[in-house]
C-alpha cells in the first residue's frame, strides 16, 4: 500500500534490526518543525519534478511491462483456545527470508535487508508494510505483455505464498483478507500482546507497537494526528441485523479514558451512533489490497492509460468487494476505501470547512487518500466539462512547472497534488537540493494516495512512465487475484488497441466511488458509465502476438460535441462487465474478447484465460459471490452468531480457518464454492475449450 518513495533510500545491505533502518534515514521532524519546512520541501520537490520531466519526457520503451503487489496478513492460530490473532513478527519473517542461503543463491528476496540480484527466473521479492502483521510480495521481475507471462501470474502468486509460509512459525499463515475482522477489539487480538494508548497513535484500541517501527511509519501517524489537531475519525455504519440495537452505540468506546488530550475526541462526538468507531491510522493502512502497475511505452501512452483507467476504478472496487467486518462487527458496507481515506485524513477544521479560513490557504474537498480529481491526457476527446469544478491547485507551483516547459494539463495535475503538506521530513534532507534525487518530489507524490497514480521514471533506473491501478480489494485465493490482475492488463490492451474512450465527468467517478461502498453494490446499485466507448470508425488491433504495445495509431479523433449528459448513463456492474443487449454498452469482457480474437492466441492459452474471465463474468452477474457476501453469509450462518452484528472470537476463529481452507483448496471441497466454482469446474460451456 505504501509507495516505495523516500524510504527506499535505506541501504540494501542493512540488517533486520529496525534501529539500523532508523539511523540510515536520519532525524524525522515532529509536526511543528515539519510545518515550518513544508514550503521548502514543496519548492524543492517541484524542482526535482522538473528535472525528471526534462530528462524523461522523451523516454521511449518498446513494450508495456507491468507488475502486481500482493499484501498478506500474518495470522497465528492457538487451536487449544480456538483463537486466532495477528502475528507481529514481520521483521523476524523478513530476516528469515533474507538469511535463507538457498534464496540468497538465487539472488535474494528482501531488498530492505540485502542486495537483491536477478539470476534467471527471478524469485519473488518481499517488503515490509505499515502493520507489523503485514507482508508485501511482488514478482522478482516485471511481467511482459506476452500471453505466456499472463499464464505465469497465478503460479507465481502461489509460489510467493509458499515461500512466505516456509519462513513462518508452524502456527502462522499468510492470508489475503483485506482486514483482520477483530482488529481493535478489547481482547488480545495480537501476539505478542501490547496495551493500547501509546504516544504515537494515542488510540483507545491499538498499541503503537502494531505499526512497523521503521521511523517513517510512526512519524507519519503522529504527524497526521498533530496536523489535524485531533485523532483521525473513522465511522463505518453498523449492519442492522434482527437483534442489533436500534440505537447502536459502539460498546468498545471508553468515554472515561484520560491518557491524552485527544481522548476528549469521543466526548466531543467523534464516535457516531449506529457506527463502528475507529481512531487510528493503522485501521486503514493495516488493510491489504491488490495493486497493478503498468509501464507505458512513453509519457503519451501513460497519460492516456491514467485517464481511461480512472472511470474503471469504482467498478473494480465494487466487483472485488471483500471487507464487511470492522473491529468485530458486521458493517453495512462492503469495501475498504473510505476507511483508509479517513485513516490518513490530515485536513484541519478549516480545510474541512468546519471553520472559516484563517490560517490555512483553502478548503480541501478530499482526503489525501481519495479518488482522482484530474485528467492528464492531451486527448482531443477530453472536454473541459469532464474536469472537476472543485479542483484546488497551487497556482504558483503550476506556473513554475509551466515556466519549466510542462504543459498546463500535467502542471495542473502536479500542482493539485502539491497543495498537501509533506508529513514526514528528515532534517538531513534539508541541507541541499540534489536534482539527481527524487526524495522531495516523492515526499508529496507518495503520500497522495489516489485510486490511479501517475508515476514519473526514477532518476537512476531504466524505467519508463508508469500508471498504478490501486482500487481493487485483495481476494482470498491466488486464482482470484490472478484473474483480476490479468483482466486489468487485458483491458489496457483493449484500450490501446481499439482507442477506447471511457471519459465521464470526474465528479461522477467520485460519486461512483461512494456507490461502490454500499452493501452488495455489485448487484443492487447503478454506476455512471460512458454509453459508447468505441471510436467513430472501426479500428483494428495490430494482429501480433500481444507481446508489444499495439502499433495501431489512430487518426486524430474528433472533439466531441453535444450535451455531455447524453454521453453517459447509469448502469449495473453486470451491464458494464458483460454488456447491454441490443445497441447498448458492449461490455468490458466482450471488448477484451474482441481484442483476443484480433491477436494470435493459441487455443490452450485462450482456454486458460477463459477461466479468469469466467470468474469475473459471473461475479458481475451474481452467479458467483463476492468475498464480502461470502464472509457476511459465513458469519450470519454460524451457530454462535446471535443476530446482533457481533463477530465473536469463536466465529472469527472458524472464519479464518475457513479462509485458510479456501486458500489451499479453492472451493473444491465445497468451502467457498459460492465464490469460486468457475475456478476449478469444467470449462465454460460457451467457450471453445474442451
């Protein structure tokens, strides 16, 4: 979840002791000092961005490459007590991976702790995450767009999980749930146990020790709280079951705690009635997700992908829904996004519109973790009516970028990101500006967590312009995670091959992100989407192997005319994914299949890809359940469930045991088959496979 920006400067040969990592980074400034230096960092960040722009604006790559990020929760079972807890042994697991001689001979797999080199088939790479109960794993080298690479994704994901498990204790397991269902309850949900209410988080429910002790993470949490002037405030609507109190008041909240000044928050109304209340960054950044990063052929292609993928974000968020439980209660939402947004929301009362502007520069409509607010492609089909009318931009920084040669559209994008303050500043970084580094730029870029991220090339690597697709929820099995990863890759191929146009006004994408949170939104809600994504004239893909970026170069598409409101309508997820009848929206899967029909794909490969597309097709239609629906059904069907929205220790134990079963068996023994039948059953009847 965290961008490997400034923290990536840690030496690659460091030991596992996090104190070494602290020394390597330097001295973090507490918020009062960081605030004094915020403009300094912003100005230097803009100069570094201009240096990147001048070096890399003409950078060309032969083909699209891509990578995925899988995040795990590490859980520990105590079968004698029928209890499962989060294991805080992230550092020990990474150390064991780094010290594995066999893995080291293959090049190593923990870049934070050792020099990693690629030898042949690169082994997966493991990284620390915000929570000490989390791991992140990526492929050892980027995937190509060739179809062989697509079929290698799922085996590689399984390999990562096996490697991780092999370096854990016998009772520990890496699971891919978005959140731990009982994170923040009043019992011992972590091992080893630490009491809550530490100096950094000041949480009623979580200890400081739950966060990675790498100095960037606790400083980030503390400075967000300090800048905000109070703790973060996360309220998730409770799911009202038959025995849930009509006037639900979160029973875990202690209104009599007086350890820190921020303990007054709940006495001042922070905990809302009929909501599950959480008060710390770890409730959001302790979530797992599935992220895909694409390297484009050049900046033009990257800007185009950024724009065209943006309206797809809410659709994929709803389709991957997997988060129906928080803090031991069933929620009336299905996805994680807003909870993370609130967990890192550092806006002051003035910026939130709760007080008149006096000390701050402007009112800021969104958290720094939010859906996109800009389009950046120089596409003649991009109409001014699509732009966000409430966009806040630092006009002075925009002008500096334009004076440096950047076009107004891209300058607006970055000047919008730079309205934020840098949260973590190291004193040693303020001594001199190095235009061969990106630390100040990444300080702002990497803490703007938008649902699509546009990423300039690093200064010292042979890497191109990249686009990161961030909204999807992590899935329980590697099959599902591979399916959604491959689907997004194939959509990018269809976008570039057929010159697809998914533009809708940005406020509608913002509204769609809210719609995606509704319980069972995948079946019961409608989303704003463009009616006709196809260009005026039929286009043809390059007819090649799919191993390179399509060579189709469309003629300049005409600038659209007519009312914008006629270009889009409300559609179900099923209609968006599978298509409407007649002359309606063709559907994302039919568009992907048209792309596959236009390139040379052998029958066996096409059949394997059909398994993944069938999962997505049936999730959209409701024939297969989302993870959120399955989890909610498991809890409500459990013999210990009292119809009161409470997910007890015993229910949680059986749920996580079932999740581990599904991870290994993928529904073949009937557990979880409601989500996964197409993953292992016979080939789809309407496919050419046999």
